[in-house]
């Protein structure tokens, strides 16, 4: 089996943006995130909300060693000089009581304005503030969260069968987001609302998470960037040293490393698949 070392060397960026890891959830892809952090360094790292899943931890405690490894990997990067900013989301909203506080070299902020190397200014926020269900119908949000957990569990079983048959990973929820009319409408409204908030704050763009749908696009003249998640898509956004942005889809490299080294092609070299802004 190919190892990560055989596939890639460490890449260095100006900034990394990661969100929706959901540590404390059985669905968290912590092992893949540890791999990602091993081969990606940056001067600044933004944790754009829902890194720890307080909702699930309240229901039942689940914290295997690999999830602790994610925390240790981030703290080690902070000790080596990386600036790490944690912007809480709705699942880790308990941290919103500690703006300006530092924990092991990680600074908590409610939101932030990040200036790219090329001078563009981006509003960085989780995005749940613009989710009507989360803000106004808390019970529905909790029920929806439970239903999402159930869908992920079924999806994992389905994909075990697909792997046995030689098929690649397939995400039902990602497919549904693009096919179900109401989901498409919600995503569109969410993107528009976040872009307008960035415009109101005099920014050129917005970087967010929350809806688990990675994308780099332009909405009404404002750059909209969603980092995706580490439950299904395993995506992150990186700022290169010239200020351009990449959307890195790490899962595709994980699929590639299951093939013998001799069968790896040019497309399997880092990044697994990169979408540039």
C-alpha cells in the first residue's frame, strides 16, 4: 500500500482555513486530518468553527486517541510559530464566551478580517449566524443534526460495500445538496447572505464553513469561499504566498494511496485535486 510519504512532500502556505471537523463525533475523519496537517504547514491557520462538536459530546462522550492527535498536531504547529485563530461555530459555541482568550497558543475570535498577500480583505466567520434554522428554530436544528448523523452512518456502511466492489467513495449528502431543490435553494441563499455581510464590512470576500459544501466562487462581485468539512468531503482552503486561493480535496488522495505505488499516476501527486480561485 502506498504511504503518504510516497505520495507527497510537505507544502508550505501563507494561510490555511479548516472548518467543521466535529471532533467528538464518530463521523469525524480525524485520521485523514492528521495526515493533511502532517503534509501542510502555514504561517497562519484559521479554525473556522465546529472543530469540536459540543452538541454530540453532551449526548454521549466520544473522544478516541486519533481525535486527540488532531489537537496535539495543531498545538505543535502553534509552538513552532504558526498563528492559530479559532472562530467558534454553533457546535462549539461555548467558546464564544471567551473572545480574545488564548488557549495553548490558539486565540479565540468571534470573527476576523484576514488580509491576503495581494491586499484583498476577507471576512472570516463560521456562518451559522446566517442560518435561519439555527438562529430561530433550535429544536429543529438539533433534530436535523441527529438525522445527519444517521445519514452519515448509513453512508459509511454503503461505502464499505462500494470499496469491496472496487468503487470509490460516494457521498449521499453531497449529492443531495446538489440535487434536492430545497437544499440548492438554501445553499444559494446562504452564499448570498454571507457575501452581502462581507460587502457591508468593506471586504472583498468571505471565508466560512457551516454548510459542509466546499466552494470557491463569486457572488455579486464578492468572492465566496467555503472550506467544506472533515466529516465527508475532507477539504481545506489554502492561501498561497502570492495571495491566490486553493481548494484542496484531500479524500481523493486517500483513495489514490490505496493503490500500489507502481499504479500511481501524475494526478496522484499533491495536491490530490486543487481548485484555484
